[in-house]
């Protein structure tokens, strides 16, 4: 049984870069959004609706931050995979050049 396996390292680099960019974008924008919501709440908006919004916003923000952390973790995993694939390529190349099985 024979199978081929290939990894496009350039494409993997692009994925890592895009995931890093997305994680940074999410982090920056979530912080800015939270800052604005807090400014609104600390201003003149005081009511049952304001309290309900604050509670819902806190829940949403926690979930959004969890998503952003997941994106960052995927980026880290892809980066580590790139290193492992590169190392495997180097090891295979050296084995082939030395004639070892």
C-alpha cells in the first residue's frame, strides 16, 4: 500500500500569517469595542435595559475572546506544524543523500 503526502510550506506560511493577522485584529477590535461600551455605560445610560445589555455584552465578549484565543492557538499549531514538516523534509533529504533506508 502506497500513499503520497505533501505539504505546501509556502501555503502553510500564508495560513499562519493570516491567522496571526486575524487574531491581532480581533484582539484590537474587541478591546476597542469593550472600551466604547464601558464609556457608554459610565455615561448617561442607566436603566434595566442598560444592565441587561451590560450582562449580555460581558457574555458575548467572553465568547468572542475565546474565539480569538482559538484563532491564535490555531496559528501557533500551524506554525509548529510548519517547523515539524521542515524538519522532516531535512531529515528525509539527509537520509536519501546518505543512502540510509
